[in-house]
C-alpha cells in the first residue's frame, strides 16, 4: 500500500472517532515508519539487517569508546526506504550503521561494563550512527574485542506511528484541560495503544523511523522535559534479540534532532534507551 492510501485510511479512522477537524490535528502527529521483520529470501529492504558486519566507506575509522571498540548492531538501507519518507532524508543518505557499546551480551568484553560506567546513557561515546554511500561502502570486519552478532536480513513494511501514550508530543495539540476535545483525544490515545487497531497504524517491536514506543517507561528525552517533536526516531530494537543494551528491559532506540537529520549530520544521533 502506498503512503497516501495508508495515511488516508488512518485519517478516516480518526475522523470516525474524533470528527474531521480534530482528526486532522491528531493526524499531524503521525509519522511514517517501518516494521522490521526477518526477511524471506529476496524480500530484504536493500542491505537492512540486524547484526553482521558494518557497511563503511574505506578509510572510515571504527567507532571507539575510550580504548574499547563499539559493536555493530544494525544497518538500515535508507535508499530502500526513502520513497516513503518524502523529504525527511537528504539525498544520498545511503546506509546507516548503528553502533553501541556491548556490555550485556554473552560475548561482550569483560571490561565493557566498567568502561560504560563512566558515561551517560545518551553519551555519543557509547552509541553512534555512521552513514555510508552504497556505491563506496564495503563490508568491514570488526576489530578485536568488538561483539559480532549473526546477521538477520530485514523486510520493511510501511505504516504510520503515533506518539507513545506517555509521549509529551500529545500535549502540543494545545487542547487545553477542559472540554470535549481534550477528553476525546485522551480516550483516543489510550484506546489506540490498548483496544483499537486503526488501519495503517504501526504496531511492532522492531521499527525504523516512525515514533518510538517505551513499554517499560519513557525515553530520556521525555524525562529531561525536551519536546520529542524536535527529534526524529531512527531505529527501535526490542528485547527479543541476543543482546541487551541500556534501559529497563533491554529496549533500545536511536534518535536525532530533526535539523541534524535533514542536514545529514548523523554525528548528532543519540542512543535513547527505554528507562523509568
């Protein structure tokens, strides 16, 4: 299904429950995203995958945290996703390599936990995103002491994501705290995360772009009181993989300020673990 048709179906659903005017305001919070699932042969979204080797341009240094190398967690092939993201990504973004300091898996370096203790969960030293042009990128083996996870190619299915039920982005609708509009939206946002299943809405554990969900708490962005609308979500990985990163329950996210994303400056991407 194409993005316009998918978004129209979601808007129609919202209008049934909220009325047209309020539905248009609510739908403004929806962002395109992709459910990531293990791909059948020939169905992978380009080079998108969990684990495996990094896809880096020759000469790109492997990211480090002090003297310990980060581990390649995932690769997103944005060229395969870009047609559904509009002008969100600058042309030529290509491949995004997601790295993090592995301090939880069975193969992590014995010193990793001690090294990580000197950094905050959002510190760019412990989690980085490195872009690479597909025409130049090559599979790059990791240095010693870096964990290597078995590759799992991903298929990507488009849908739209609303903010998590606890996300302060809902407050930006300026509904006030009295009247039918506020009560209707409160009921709506609770129901879509618990009872209703709108067409075109993203319900998944592993996700690219869209908006993150935080089943065990909230993001550090929310806890710090920052406006989540100023950020864009890049990748969400649930606790069902062979690793655990930060946060409560092993869920992990990477986010980036919107202006940095549009400029292609992925050095500003930050790890945002699920936390209480």
